[in-house]
C-alpha cells in the first residue's frame, strides 16, 4: 500500500494545494480572456468558474495559519495577500469588457 500525499487528502492542511488552486484559477481565467492572443482581452461568461477555485485556494492557505506569530505565519500571510490579488485580477478580467 502506497502512502497518500497530503496534497490529495482534503482534510489535511496543505500550502501547496492552496497556492496551486489559486494559480490554476488565474491561468484558466487568463486563457479564457484570450490573453496570449493578438486580440485585446475580452470578458467571457465562463470566467466566473475560476472565482470559486481562487476562493478555495485562499481558504486552503488560510487553514495553514498558526495561532502564534512566527516567520511561517508571516509567510502564510504574504501568500494570502498574493492570492487576494489573484482573486481581484480574476474578477477584473471577468468584468472587463
């Protein structure tokens, strides 16, 4: 029997899972907006599907916060701020005409 990675165990805390969910939501939103193409970015109704995944990533990262202040706690806060910016960018790309 192979041990399961904490990435696939949803009940355990995982910073990697939270960050990857947010980054994949950003990548999907950028792709749906047509960013790598020659045209100007455009809003797509399918981009709203990236918002729950970005929020889920923030929740997964917030679960890793400790009760006492430490450098690890500061790093998790920095990751939360960056995921908040990802969420704002996903929402902006969805609303942007």
